[in-house]
C-alpha cells in the first residue's frame, strides 16, 4: 500500500468519493476491510457509519446464534449456550446515523418486507448494552412506530432526532414523550410530528399540544425544530428559546388567534418556515413577530371554499408585513406558496411582488401560485433591477397540468387474403374503452441473475453453531425496469397551463442585471426570436454560473436558433440537467422511449455539439490575433 493512503486528508478524500457511489460504495468498503489491514478499521467505520435499516445489526445476532436444522446439537443444548454477541459488539459502536424513515425503499432494494419490530426484537432478545448504539448521533424513527421502543436507541451523544409521523395515544405517548429528554439531553435538531386519532375529544388534543411544547422546551440547546400545530402558550414558549435558529411549524387559526402584535421575539432565529390554512392566519402570525429572520418560507393551503379571503390585495398586505423594517433586517431568502386567488383574470406577478422591491439583499425568490399569472419582459427587468443580488428565481404555476395527447394515426388495413371471407360484425366492449382497439405489443420482462454473495467475516468460523446467514453489504443484482408499450410522450411531460410571455430579451436583461444568478425556473416563449439571429445574440451578456434551469415546458419553434442563443448567453447550461434529467436508455431488447420533448432534446444535443467544437477548436497564433 502506498504511504500516501495513511495521510488522513488523502484517505478522507478517497473515502468521500467512494461513498458518493450509491451502487457499489458499500461493497467497496467491505472489500477494503477484508483485503487491506492498514485500511480495515477505517473502512469498517465508513461502512457502518450510516444505516437505513436495523437488518445489518440484527444479522449479526442471527448469524452467530442460529443453529441449522440439520445440526446434531439439540435445541436443549442450544438454550444452555451463552449468546455470542461478539460480531454485534464489533460493529454497533461504529454506527453514527440510523435512518428508519425509508424502510419501504430499503426493502424494495433488498427484496424483502419491512419489519422494524422484528429486527429490534432480535437485538433485545439477549441482554445487550443500553443504549444499543452507544455512539449514535442522528436517528430518524420509522413512521407510525410506537415511541416506547425508542428508548433502546436513545443515548447521551444523540444530537438529532426525527419522529416524522406518530399517532397520539393518551397514555403511551404521554409516557414516552416525557422520558425522551432525559435519555438524550444534547438534542440540537428535533422533528416531532404527532397526529391525533380521529374521534379524539378537544381536551385530549389540547393535552397533546401542551405536552409537546413542554417536551420541546426541556432541550436548552435546541437549534432546529420541526413540529405540528401547538397552542398559543406553546408559540410563546418557543419564541423565548435563545438557542433556536431554524423553525418549521404548522399553524392554524387556533394557534395564533390570541397573539398580540410584536409578542413573538425569537432572538436567534435565522430560518422560519410555516404552513397555514388561510392567508389571515399568516398575516396574524407576521404581525405578532417583532423581527424577521433572513430566510422566510410561507405555505398557504386553502381550498376553493376559502377563495373569498385569497385576493391579490390580501397577498399585498402579507408581503407588506414581510418587507417592513427592510432597512433593519436583511431578508435574503423568501418563498411563498399561494392558493387560488379571487378572480379568474391572470394576475401580474410583478405588481403582486412590488412590496418586496425594498428588500435589496434578496438572494432567493420562489413564488408558487395556483392561479394564472402573467409576466412580461419589462416586468422581469423591473424585478431584476430591484434585486441585483438575486441567485435563484422560481415562478411556478401549481395549477393542474393539462395532459395533451395527440392521437396516433390509424394503422393501415391488413392485406386481404387470396380468398376473402365475408366480414364479421364488429365486436364492441361497452365500458371497457374504445372498441376494436389494435393489438398492443406484449410487455417484456428481463430477469437478471443474482451475484454470488460475499460472507460476513465471523469469529470462530469453524464451530458447529455458525449459520451461513445471507450477507448484508453485497452488490445488489441489477434490476431492469419493465417498459410496456408507451403512451405518447405528452402524457409524461404535459404542457404547463400558464401563459409564457417572457422572451429571450427578458432573460438576457435578467442575466445582465443579476450577475450572480445560477438557477431559474421561468416559462419562456422561445418562438419569438426577433433580433436574436446574429452571431452575438446576447449582446455580450454571458453567465457561466447557470448550469441547471427549467426550460423544457416552454414553447419553441426553431431548435437550432434557440441552441445558439442559449450557448451564447449560458455556455455552461445543460437544459435537461437537474430536474429535467434524461431518463437512462432502456436495456437491450426493450422498446425505445421518447420521454423528453423532441425539440428541446434537439436543443440540448446542439449545445453539446457547440461545446465540443469550442473545446477542440485550434487556438490562433498570437501573431494572428
């Protein structure tokens, strides 16, 4: 082994690169642990540092304490044997992060059924040390699982605890919540989403919210909190926590109805995100805050039954509160998710956002609306002039997308046989779709063979009580998707139901006035290319920071001209990267698919050609420049 691998910084860089490979990263660490003595301990630490299931730990118990059915030892002799926990103890102290919130994903990948209680029960079958994972730092609990089982995983070194979904029980939940702070007093990040059972009376709901607020207040060093609705007293208690920096809440009218103006201080808050049911609730909460953090996100979910309170004027009141005291606080990140606004006419986004024009330090702006809106090139230029430091811009229409399907041409009639028979009457299938449909191509399924498993190294492998349990960290077999007969591509990428008024002229103005911009999601009208057909369409405007952008929902007429314009103003852009990434090509013997609008796919290909040509271009001699 090269001596450079013993340098901690070099080894950390190599291990970080291996960990990024989600397919074979764990297998690589397992191979290093078995083949390189100098890197064995470090590889085992990296291999076991993050787990998304308890099955690897339970396997250590299963593998060393299970007797095969054909073994000569009897069950009575096995009951008298002392449990072998050496393998478990070898790996348990290495676990730093345990995420049980994605059990379904883990078992879909490994071919089994989720059972947190089964694996945790195996760990509790023998008298192991408590907590089971002494160096655990981050824990995400399984949704819907009881809180009483948490105590076996909570330890004094735990810094982050996530309980994404739990049903309130008057006896067990109250008992478990009051015990959690004493088991993990150093918590800095907490997610606690406790929901009530349908049919609970109001007194039980009030008891749950009071209990949650008291439990949260017991952590003096809590910096990040994500929790569901609480009482008026709970909000006041949270506002006095000096350590709280990031807060995500779900508030309703009952939570804020008794709040008075300037009653919430939040002395150290930097990020505030909340979900609410009405705009009036959001306005009441904004009035109660003395000052605002640098990052603010508001999600208003109101159905059509409350459209009367969702008007552009009410939104203006809310934004006026957000932008108040702009000279004293620097709002840098703002996100607003709006419901249906009153009226059917499109609203001008620039007019709605005018109260925010005084926030000159704004870096990120995300507006998601469920109503039609308009925005012209002049409006976009006005917004860009108001926020010269803008880095991210999203203007997204959340209305249901319209799936436009172009019916395929009818198939040609089959050739007649030499001796034509009299035609039979057509067969109709009422209620089961269109009659007389053309036969569909069969669905092809590819079966892949499994790789040979790699055994887990066990101590005393020659003993009779060793059970060859299936290994945990192996390369999973390749799973090929099944591609049936695809509907038209428009069903997968429907056209957005918004009016695209911005042209490339407005985009060029945005890039010129906001030189730090690196991401945008805008609806462009790529059919209007007036005065942009020359060799220098951007007029000298060139942004190399934008690598990902949302463009494929925009109408387009000339892919070649659009590719030249984009390559001139955004030479590093991959229009179909990030959210618009191309799907991998199907395996052999699979029907081909076209999941991307063809014209924007052509734009991407032409930009790649332009980039390759510029990369391989021969530089001119100095004498000829």
